[in-house]
């Protein structure tokens, strides 16, 4: 049905480490470099736990094909072009 599904999870962070003021510098871009680190290392700036999360729920977002895609696919097929859908999923 063209839906994308997102999983939502929660984790209780220690407020003395993960402060609001000044804001803790969560490193969302490089977390894959330290994803296997299970204990907080103060030398890894921006580290946050990516384990022990509790699943809260799932959200489905409707992501239908673009307008007139069906007509474009039909035109391609009539022209002898084999149409293949490739996704990043």
C-alpha cells in the first residue's frame, strides 16, 4: 500500500550526564562508529546508548506513488521498456 513504517523507542537517560542546559551534543551523524560501545566513554563526544531501548510503538506513513506515475509506467511498457521499481528499503 506504499506505506513506510517507523519504530519508536524510548530510553531513560541520566539527567546529570545528558543535560538540557547546556544541551548535550548528541552525535547523530557518527553513531555508527561507536554503536558497539556498551559503556559510556567520556572520550567519545556525543555518545548515547543505542541498546536496551524499549519499543513504544509503530507508525505507518502513507507514501503513495507520485501523480501520473501509472501513466508514465504504461507509456514505458507500450514502448517496450521493462519497468522495475527499486527502493531504498
